[in-house]
C-alpha cells in the first residue's frame, strides 16, 4: 500500500500535518515512537497565543492557527476552556511598550486598559501597583493532555488516518520509509520529530545550530470558586515575547527588570496562568538552554514562578502537580522547514509555539509541496 503522506511524530506539529493532508483527501499514516504522545505537546499550557508572536509571517501564522483551532474544536469535540488574554502592567515602561505595540498592526482588536478596567477584567487581580494593561480577544485555551489524544482519535475515526504508536522510524528515503516494525511507501514524508535532534536527518539539522529549552511548570489549586476570565500574563512576558520585545520601547523595560527582577530573568521566568475545567490553574514557566538538559526540577525555580503568580493574584494556592518539558530552539527563526529531497520535509517549531502556530505552518508546508 502506498500512502499519500507519512508523518513522523504524533505531537501537535505532526497532527497538524495529518489533518492538513486528510482535508485534501490524502491517505495519511502517522508513525510515533512512543506508545502515546508524551512530549512537549502535552506538557504545555494549551495556550493558543496570537498576541506577542514574532511580527510578520509568524504572527500571521498564529492568527491562521487560531482560526483553525476554532474550526477544529466543534468537529472533534474539543473543549475551549477560556478565551482571551489579559496582560497586567505594573511598570511605567510596560505602559509605554503596550502603547507602542497597539500602534502596530499586531494590536488590531486589542484593548488598552486602565487599572479599573484591568481589575474588572480579572476579579482578584492585585490592585497595589497595577497601572493598567492590555486585553486581547484572540487567544484560546485548551487542555493539551486531553486534546492531543482526542485529535488523534478523531482523525482516525473521521478521516481514516492510520496511527502506528510504539514504532520508531529508522530511515527515510522517500518513497521508502523503514521503521522498527515495517516498511512503508509514501509519496510524501513530513518529519515532525520535535526535540529529537540527533536522530533522523541529524546532519541536515546540524548547521542550524539548534539547541534545547527546558521549562518548569506547575498545576495549582486556588480557592473554590476562583475563576480566570482569560489567560493572564504580566511585565516579564513583554521582554520575552518577540512581538513586544523587538520594539524599541522594550529596552527601557528590560533595563528596569534586569535591575529589579534579576532572579526571575536569570531563569527565564515569566508568568502565564490559565485555568482548567476542574478549577486548577496551570502556571509557569522557566527557560533553561543547552545541548542536553538534566531531568531534575529546581524548587527555587518553582518558588520564583509562584512568587510571580502571587505578585499578580494574591490568592492562596496548593501545588498539585509539577513537571518539566523540553522543546527545540533556534536563535535565528521560530520554525524550521528543511527539504532533504522533493518528497521529504523536516518541520520543527523552534520557539515553543507549537500549539499556537502548527496548524498554519502545516498548511504552508503542504501548499508548498
């Protein structure tokens, strides 16, 4: 049997390619080395982020991906936990940066908030030191650990996509693909292998100087009845997300935070808080880089993340889960598309934005084949 598309990897990037192929009526098979997806795609916030993505193509890709999530959710029975983003500002330099951001095309549809409006958007937000903020209606939040297997099941049931879990791809010489269990024939191959940088096409990836990023995250339980009305971010995020950080107005904020929040910046910490159906909050995160990263989480880093949460939301929380995640990173680009030959594409999201951009990216890859 010959498939129209073989996808290596059942994370969000692989699933996005499988869906894009299935919508074209292609016969698709997905080969995943683990018995289930256990990588970065289920260890993230499930936060589909548009506002703050790198200006230009990547921001447009995120906008398209958000629309595709909205299209997919009712079809596949995916629950949207909440929508929107509140960016809380407690530095005057943040206020100036948000004004500059809103003057760009990226600010379309976003709303500048004064302190009272920000507090009204999110009851319980710490009033002390709050200068205002920004509200974006563009974002969506899903529960990654639930929606990733659900998308796979839906693709299999409704689009006939075949899944081969627990099967490693050993060699790709399209149209022939050899795995640990079988040999396949496919007209096209999309290699979406995430943080595995030393396996398939390692020599092709080497010149791109890719590295790994490890993050720490927590799930916490707030008091009964507490609700987040949108995803919550704050000042530290403004010097981390390139859509803000690349603007000239970001430099004064970075200088201030480097002096006042050196401990957080040293660990790459900024705040994202989102809520799950059971009321718990997923909170993070930190960023540490290297060619290989130890599997040990730091209590100090967790404490700093919780300190940032309490800086914005002065409510008691109980930690119920802790975990780490790893994804590939590049200093040059937010994603990588490489073509070893006319039938094969190696596709990596290299900035931790897979949930936010994979659907749009997959459309681009298939359109360019």
